[in-house]
C-alpha cells in the first residue's frame, strides 16, 4: 500500500529569511500557544548521554544482527523507509512509492538534495550499490534474507549473475525493484537497518567500522571500546514543521555501561539522560513522586524466552522433554518476583500488539505434575539419566536473574542445569554456530508483522545467524509461512500464520517466558522523546532522536 509523502517537507524549499518572516507572522496571529511550540523548536542543542548495556558488535549495516549495534547504526544511516513512532512506515530517503497491482513491482521516488556525511550527493546508484552489497557473497552478510526475494537475487548470490536483475536505477532519483514473487511485508524489510544506504567510497576504503559514512542525522566523531560520540550532521535533509533544521541535538554520546545498577547511579547523578530500571527498583520508582514523574513505559514487541537446539541432545527428537521444561517453569512467579510485574506472560510465539496475535493459544500453564509426567514420557523419570545441561546467557545482570529463576524451577523436577555466561559477541557466536544446546532467546521485532517472529525465527531456511538459532524444522510449518508471505489478503495471511504457530506450539522449540514492556526513567529536561513498539530499554532503537531536545 502506498504511503503519502512526508508533509513536513512542504517548507524545505523556502529560504531561511522567508521562514523567519512566516514564523513571526504566525506568532503574532496565534498568540501564546503558538509561541510555546515555536520556542520548543528553537530550543535545540546539547549532547544526549545515551546508555548501552552491551558492547557494540559492528557499525556496518550489512553485518548487524543485534539490537545494541542497531541503535547506533540507525542514527548514522537511513534506508528508503523507516518506522513511525507507532511502528507504521514512514518515508525516509524515498519520499513516496508505488506498488503494482500484482505486488511484484515497487517504484521508489527518491529525495533530491540529500547528502552523505562526506558531502557526496545521494542518488539512485547508491541504492543499487547498497542492496547488491548486502546480497554479495563477498560481503558475507548474515542478513541477505532481507532482500533475497528480489528477482535475480538468487542468481547473484550463487555467482551466476554479476548484478541483481530486479534492482534498477530509473533515472537519478528513482529506483524500481522487481520481486520474484509477491511478498506482503516487503516494506518491513526495507525499513530494517540492514537495508540502509551506505557510501561506496567508505566501503572501498574499508572504513565501515572506524569512519562510517551515511546520510543520517548524526555522523561518527570518535569511537573507543566504551564510548561512541556522534555529532549532528549540519547538512541533514529533514526540517521540522517550522522549517527549522533537524536534528535539534548537537550530538549523542553512547556509553557502554553493562551493570544495571551502574546505569541507575549514573542517571541519578545526572550523567545519563535516560536509563532502564534495575530489577527490584520499580517499587521504589512508583513510591517516589519525583522518580515516578520521570517514568515512561509502554508494551513493546520484545520477547524473552529460552530456546532449545533441536540438533543437539537431549532436546533433539524429544518433544516431551521440551514440553516438560515449558510446564515446569512458573512464568507468573517469574514475572511477579524477578520482573517486578513489568512484563506479560507469553502464551504464543507472536506477541500481543501485532495484528494476528492468537488469543486462543492458552500458553503452557505452570503444572509441575504435568511436567513430571512428560519427563517420564521423555525417558527421564524424575530427571534420572538426564545429563547436566548448560544454559547459555549473556552477562546482563537482569538476564542472569531470569536464568537463575528458570534453573531453580527446573531443579525441583530433578533437572540439573548450570549457567554459563558469555560476553555479548561470544554469546551470539555460540548460539549462531550451534554450540549451545539450551540458551537465552531474546528478540525485538524488526518490523510489526507475524512473519518476523515465525518465518525469521523458525523457518528451516533461516538456521543460525539468519534467525532460527534453534535449528527448528517442520515442513508443514514452513509451507504455511511461505504461503502467508506471498498472499496480500490480510485475513488469509493471518489464518495461515496462526496455523503455522499452532504447529510450533505443539513442537515446543522454545521455553516460552514473557514479552517485555519498555520502561525507562527520563531526565525532566529531555523533551520530544516518544517510545515506540520497537524499543527495548535501555538501547531504544525505535526512538526518533531527530526531534529530541534538551531544555536548559
């Protein structure tokens, strides 16, 4: 479905002098209310101090697979489309687009007068280059699935073609993309940071990590192991509703602070502009009027489960064992005692908040007797004969507490589990390469569609770093997901995804736990910050920082 052009661009072509005259006239006509709005738009400047809870793995959009890296990348780079504050699609480097009636041909009309950080003008050739680079086997991107439905992508990736036939520059400011078959969530693919437009000269200079060049609102100034400093890009294309330049901020300083209590202390002493709330502290926030006034919260499309590697013993070919784990963990107790009640029990694989959420799935209710019965069916009565299992998790303190709760519940069934924590990059490697048999499984939606949870995380073609770390495979599940992806009728799509989800529910490749809320504290001087359904505290990859400002 075509999205309207960005109406905020109507003033882009006005000279700055004319903009000032118009604003003064509006102020005199509209009085104090209008004055407060215009004053807000002028209150720009300052550096936003932004916490990260893990190390940044990469600044290359083609290589990004984790939320922490993404939250920096989306401020440096842009794609053809992005996400609005409510998770719908917004024009970015494409100001408008059209799709053919058969759903195969997508035509994107690009913005003019957009520049890269190095001053080079953005054109259709940059789109073709960036998309082909993502698909190029020499790039070795783990996210080729973002664009592999484009006609000719398969031949290009296999080396049978030297270009992707379905991506064409039609003049300097128009790109036409031909899909091999209709694919309903295609805009969601283009809105991901993996499909961001990169600078060919920066790639050829091998500077994607130390000197990335994008068209985004901020550009890299400095980078160390624990801090990244971004500065406002003076030639950024977008203006606010008054014609004032964006972004308002002078810059962003990302600080890697791994311990939740350390982030909390830094926030309380004014050295961070927002923070997540450590486990056990939400009650303190709610009972303190000053802290409570700083709290922001909303449900988001963010899961926290455990996962089984279905290629490894003891979980391979043992559905009863996997179901025993699901019935043996008290999710309500976990949410109440560990998560301070700030989460929703997972009853399904698709989260609430996405169209197509299946309210009919009951979830695996806590039932220790049922779990013991399933353990007997699995061949391990009372846990006897079951080897000690290693649960892999990252070093995040909150994640460790969740893992310890799960371990203690399963211990009551006679299941012995030891916890192995790894730094973020090493943890990803262990799960992507299949080393871990049982592991923490978190996922923040890339785009608000059931396909992003079912196809990406569970389809047999997506094993490993592509998304399906469990190595789950079920032919009937795959067929439902594949059919749903090419149907444009929304109701039919949803029904197919629900049928697929019910199969996964019976097979139990995951230990379902909960879907998170995004809850933060924000300093009072921070204005214009709005949480989106695609956010996770503290990294907030979905927050649009272009219109965030610091007053005072």
